[in-house]
């Protein structure tokens, strides 16, 4: 009953065809009307038959079922909605009303997925060759539905798995407690009804229209035949499977006013049919792979030509200011999140710990870093310049930060050892502090064990960032996959787990660039800028981080995901953060790039000034908080304000000495870099 070629559906098709033949005046015999030789003896129909049996062979080995598992997704959704333990979950009673509603919801959700999977196969040139096999049919018969390349249902099933799985999980929780749908002969009753009402006529020579009103709700056989037409007015219309509401909603609906003469096949896009591209079964199965790869090459070439016409990559003033604002905000968020520890402020601000804002802010740093490094690499031009600029930026701040960490920890532990609990303080020797700190390998698990450098826990992210810089530099400036693989083995799994989050920033810089004739405004950019952040806030409040952490824990069981992934133990949520921030930055970048530069006022100057100390705030706030916790009297009036103010004073003072004078530091180090034998190429342009 799940197959359109079932006897019941073939019988219904025969009855509907008879009704159409009778209604149109019974011209000629019914057999010649139903089975015209020009259709069923056509070479195109012979290929349909071959592909039909090919799919039967594939289905016999169960290959298609491997990528169709909405029930698994539904289970995880139900587990998340039910909480950490489903012991208290009471399934609502099941009745006919709920079963009918569940049946309809599942069909609607599945049909929505099919619409978009179908549309993407038309609009994405990489996918079109696989769908072109279906559209290359010169005649339509009920077996043409099986004239499909095996790759197409795999993509469709993956989309249905995710969307329908989520919908089923929500229904399990909210509606019925179990998937109890109305079935006929073991098939969804809605699909049985759909197949009985002429599904087989969709791929046929018999025109059956439902009328103008109904064809805004359901896709008729005539509308699907129009979809197969080569006529210009028919191209990319009527993607729907059962419902026409998706086409109506998204502007792809075509409702025929009368019976239309249709030429089937693939066209040149101008209404002219082209010769049959798949004359044999071998061509139908193998040729789309070559055509898809050629489409990728053409897209690459087109993007290269488009980039060549664009002006050199320059960061606009507005985007630069916004990056500085985010950088400053992220640094202060990390400070506030760590200051909220019970040992510093008695738990008065512990909500910041519960929201885990400090950890989330570090991922924002990673995305910002990806944007800035991708931009800087376009100016650096060579690996030597890239390495020099990255290392001088890091060492100018990290060297004095390591020295002050040793000094602050030594003073604090002598005054009040209780302020330095073992969980947050790891006394290391001077040699280990220098070796692991200056090489940024404290989290590189491919070399040795992880180590916390005194109280300066935040240095873990610099170990990650340097790993990202090196992997990016090797991939960009060197050739040979072996170098990349060896470096990946050195940095270890935790750093590689968060590499995609950092690469989101690289993607923002390299893919979001406006051409000189771009429109002056775009609602899509504002939507990205707003929805990227709004999505993260909603998902955070909905408890998604905990659910994703539970999924990660189950994936690594019986091993501890905390032990295996270290600071990447929230990798799924961290990746979601990176996607949201990248969408936001993509929108902001296009908005800012369209605006002319303006004189910078006091507000902009304040943002620049705080951002110019963000690195210092990040690497110095934790040792300073510990030292002040050990030395400030607990009964000091406005203790929390003193703690925050003194910490910021130390960080800003540190920045004025070491972070802000970066140009002077580079001028000092450059001769030594040259003496070391490193080739040095001057930058092509100064930093905006």
C-alpha cells in the first residue's frame, strides 16, 4: 500500500482515466487512449523501466533505508522535552481526534520537506544533474516516478529525517504520547487517499485538473505535468508533492486555465528542448556525477571572476567599529562571568555562572578571531609576514602576562593560601610556565598532557587560537596535505573540535563581500543581523545547551566527554553559537559596507579604547581577581565595586604598557626576526 503501483491505485487510475476519456467525448478506443504506442514504446519509457528495477535492486539490499531515521530524531526530541529523566512524563490518552491530527501533521511536515528538497534540486546547480535524470523523460508514464537518480532520495530522506523527526518528537510529547496514526493496509491514510485520487496520472499523458480553487490547495496531475514542461512560463513551477500551499506561499505556483499542449524533457532555459542526455542506464547513473563536478568547477570559476572584479578586501569603518564593540563586550563578559564565582562575590551574581556567559563569550572571540585573521592574511600575503604579525601580537602581551601571573600568584599564596583552591590554581615551575606559555601548547594533547598555568586559566583559549592560526596558515600558504595532517595530530582532538567554530569567522570574511553595484539596502542583511543573535537567546533560554551536552555525553559513553574533549566539552552548543554569531556578522558586514565613512565621535573613541585593552583584560583579570581576593578585607565597604574597579585598573594599565604600543614592539623585534634568517616581505598596504 506504500507503492503507487499497488493494484488498488492502478485500479483507481484506470477508473479516473475512463472518466476523463468519457468526459472528453470517447474519441477512439479507450485502450488506445489509455496506452498509446507513442508513449509506452518510446525509448524514454524503456529507461524508466530499467531504473524501476534498479531501484528495486537497491531497495532489496536496504541501502535507501540507512539514511531514513526520523524515529531516532523523534526519540531524542522527546527525551529533551521530557527533561533529564522521563520518569514523570505522562503520555496523554490517544483517541481518534489525536490520531487524525497526528496523521495530518506528519503528512504536512513531510510534504514541506519534499517541496524544499525538490526545489533545491532545481535551484542548486550542483544538485540539478541528479534531478535532471527525472526531468529528462521525453514521455510520462506511472513508472516515470521511479526515473530518479539514487542520490536524490538520499538527500530528500535526510531532510525529512530531521524535520519530520522533530515534528514527531513534539507530537509524542504534546499530543498523543505515541505515534498512532490512521492507516489503511499499513500505509498512512493520507497517502492512500492521495494515491487513489490520481497520483499515477501525475506522470502520464492524461490531463486531469482539479479546478482553479482546489489547485491552490492540492497539486493536480495537470499541474505536475506542467512542472515537467520545457516552456519558459512553466520552468521552476509547481514543486509541491501533495499540497500546492507551499508553491502558493513561496511564489512558485502555476495554475493552468485550460488543457495545455506540453513538450516534456530538459531545456536550454529559453523554452527549447535539448537532446536526450541519458540514453542508457549507465549514463543515467554515472553521468550526473561528472556534470555535478563540472557545475562545481563552473561555480568556482564564476566566483573567481566575480572576486577579480571586486575592489581589494578592505574592512569598512562601520564593520571595524562593530567588531571592536563585540570584542570589548566579550572581554568584559568573561571578566563578569569569572567574577561571579562564589569565592569572589559570595554567589550574589551566580546567575552569570548558571548562564555560562564566560564560556559563550570565548566562542564569540573565536568567531571574531576568524574574521580578523582571514582579513589580516589577505594583507600579509606571505607565510613569513603572517607568522611575524601573529607572534608579535601574542608575545607582546603574553610574555609580561606570564611574568605577572607568577608574581601575583607568589604574593597571593603567601598572604592567603585559602584564596587559591586547587581547582583554580596549579603551581608550575618557572621553566614549565615559560615553555608551555610561550609555545602556547598548554592544551595541545597531541604533544603532552594539559596544564593550567598558575591561576591564569583563560590562557587555554590562546592555545586553541594558536592551533587555529597554524592550521589556517599551513592550509593557506603551504602545499601538501601531510603538513596539515601532522599539525592536526599535534594539536589534538579538543582543538580540532572547535576549529569549525573559528572557521565560521573565516567564512564570513571570504564569502560576504559586496560588488560595487550592490543595492543600497537589504532586508536580508538586517534579518541576518537580528535573527542570528535572537536565535541564540531563544535557544539558550529554551535549554538547548543542556540537551546538546547530554547528547554529547551519550555519544562518548562509557567515557567521560569532559575528559576527552576538555574545554571543547560543549562542542555542539559552541558550534550553534558560532553559526548564530557568523550570521549576525554577515548581516552587519553588508550593512556597514554600504555606508560611507563618518567622523568618529566620543562613543566610537570609547569603544576603540576599551577594545584596545580587550586582550589585556582577558589574560590579566583572573590572576588579578585571585590576588585581590587574597588581599582585600572582606568587610571593605562596596567590596564588589572595589574588586571590579581595581581589576579593570590593573588590566587597563597593563594594556597601556604592553598591548597598545604594538607598533613600537614590532619595530623593535623586526631586526631580530631578520637576523634569525626569516625572509621578510613588507605588507602591501597599511592597516586601515
